[in-house]
């Protein structure tokens, strides 16, 4: 019996053998992981840009740098 032969409903029959062939191949998994990590980093960078544009945050950072550079 051909595992890829469609059933009466037009859906191929999924057998243990065909499932093993389909789901055991992890080609491209590392690329997908890199893509997800890159998208997360871009989203985080976008959040930082929005936060850093805030006048309140900018004032806190300016004050922090001034205090760090002031010789007491």
C-alpha cells in the first residue's frame, strides 16, 4: 500500500513509516532557530529605542552620567 495515496477524503494516510520519514528530518532547524533568535533581538532593540526616546529615561541617564563623572 502506498502511504502517500490519498484516502477517500483526499488526505494522505499517515503511517508510522511515513511519519518517521516526514518528522525525522531536521534539515533547516538551526536556521529556523537563528531566525527566531534574530527576530527576538530585533524586537528587544526596538523596545529599547522606544524606552530611550522617553524624556524621563533620558533625564535619568544624563543625571547618572553626570554623577559618575563628578569628582567628589
